[in-house]
């Protein structure tokens, strides 16, 4: 069973993101509403973290840096409404190439990226 941490403070968007991944086998999605909650559980070593940038308690970019400091092998996918090209470039410069802007197609794309990550992880194990 692969753990996936989802950090999304908006309940509706969190539900839709979990729904998009619901038919992927062998995953457990753990949903957090704050960065602090996620950091407190990071020792559970999820395979993937899906991170929103606009959080109530921490900047998403700072959260990504903290995740990478603690467990650099966790794959990170950013799903954010933030469309600023400079912010996207900064996130990608931190070693997080998967940045999805919240839109109608984000759910399908997120599922594809998660499945690809899981295939890569399973080949290594």
C-alpha cells in the first residue's frame, strides 16, 4: 500500500482531488488541511505529496522545502490556483517539476502523474 499525502485547505477541492485518485489500486490518501498537520505526520514516509501553495499556516513553497529536507525521496506534485510564471519557475527550480494549475483538466492529469510515479517507485522496489 502506497501512502499519498494530500495538503489542501479547501474541503471541496480536497474531495475532488481524492475522488480523481480513488480508483487507483494500492494507495492510501491521507488528507491534511494545514502544513503543520502534514509535517507532524511526515515520518510515515508517504511516496507522494500533493501540495497546494496557498495554505492557511505556511507558504506552500516553504512546505516543499521542509518536506525535501526531511525526506528528499518523496515525490511532490503541486496543485495550485497560482498561475504566476515566476512562482511556477521557483517551485520547479526547487526540484518539483510537476506543477498543475487548478482547472477542468487537473483531475485527469493528476491521476496520470500519480500512476506514473507509482510505476517508477514499484520498479525501484
